[in-house]
């Protein structure tokens, strides 16, 4: 099981590396354990706030009968981020400034469909 | 206020708009009947801690948008409060951005003057929740206890655990104390876990 998880993460990592809109990424679980990151220069606060916002969105979706979120656009004045659920992981994607969310999401989902 | 809400509501695809003050108070809304006021107050409660949670170095939020199966939920902060919007997936983003920029310019002044549209006998939901929150003294006692095993990071770990459960240490409900302790216990080194569990039981806290 451990190996298949590692294979799955390696596949995911290769896929993310192929997208030019991604500046850096962190793959974490809901407890904040980091499973993979494209940089060692990640910020704990980013991970914590992303998880907090994800939990908030999930609860909100439950209470408003909208279900689970598929992703979260986390748009700050200084950077663009997309938080994407993938199996038991949260992928926190730090995007380049010129990335367009709708275009990027389409590309990402196309790649997800290929590796599923 | 009504004019601004109407401007947002007129963006194609928008289902509902709710405007809140920073303290979580609902000041105006325009939602279909299925979304009653209690539900919208709950919305305020869910989103209120966001400004507190996000660290300064994260920079200012332009907006947050959760994508659900058929709908989008936006959180758009403004000075003194925020706006929640639920819309369809086909919302035209350039129109949304332009409208919200105008709203962000005008809303802070209106929020200062606004009063909540609340019935006289209605209890504020936020107050009720804070009343049911774990007392600060109890949390400090627990942080101090865990510091023996976790070191000075104990307070940070408590804060993080609360965030992971979708709360802050100020509004963490008493009913979730066990969940909070379990999250913190997970960070205690393996050989000390049994000892900590026993000591917590001695405090009449069952985990």
C-alpha cells in the first residue's frame, strides 16, 4: 500500500511539474503533514490557512446542501493560489501571476483524467 | 446598501448575496426563501474568523472562491466586513471583478452606519456560540500541561489543531474539546502518548 501511494504521488508530482502555470506546490494531508513539495521554502501558515479554509468550505457546503468543494481559489493581492482536493490529499498550488484560473483548472482536470 | 446589493444581484448567475460586519453580524441580504435568516447567520459564523486566521504575511485577500458541483461560493472582504455570494458556475468574472471593486469602495462607510436587520427576540448566534466555547483559562491550562511534552510549540499546536477542526481558539465549542485534544495528542511523541492520556483522564477529560 505504501508503494502504491508513493507511485501515485510520484505520478501526481510529474503531472504538476509539467504545468507551466505552477510556480510551486505542496501536497499535504488534512492533518497538515507534507507528503511532497516542489520547494523547501514553503510556509507553514499557508498550509494551515489552506486547510482551515478547506474545512470551512466543506462545512459550509454541507450546511447549504452544496456538497464538498472540488477546489478553492485563494486569490491574494500578492499571489494566486488554487487549493485542489485529490484523493486524501490537498494540493496547494502557487500559481504564476499571469495564470488564468479557468484556463488553468481545465488543464489540471485534463491531466487528472489522464492519470485516474 | 440596497443599491450595492442590487448591483451584485444583477450580475448574471448570482443566486444570493449576504453582507456581514467584521464581528459576524449580518447587515443585509438578498437570498431566495429557501435560505432562511438562521442559515445566513450561520454563514456569518463560519466566515467571521477568516480575517483573524489568515496571517498578515499572507497578504490581503482579493477573494476566496469554493467551487462546488453546481455552485460557487465567494468570500469577498471589504473594510469593516465582507460579502458572501453564491452563484452559478457561469458567472462572468470580469463583470464580477468590476462590480466588486466598486462595492469595496463604497461599502466600508455604509457598514459603519449599518444596523443588523434582527428581530427583537432573536438571540445572536455568534454570542450563543461564544458562550458555548471552551473557556480561555481551560485552554491555557491545557496548553501549559502539553508544553511539558511538546515544548514551547504547544500554544501554536493548539491554535493549529483548532484551525484544522474549522474553529479558532476563541470559538472552539466545548463539545469539540475531545477532538481538539486528540489532534494535539497526535503530536505528542509515541512513547509519551499513554502517559499523557492517563493524565488527561485524571483531569476528568476523557479522550
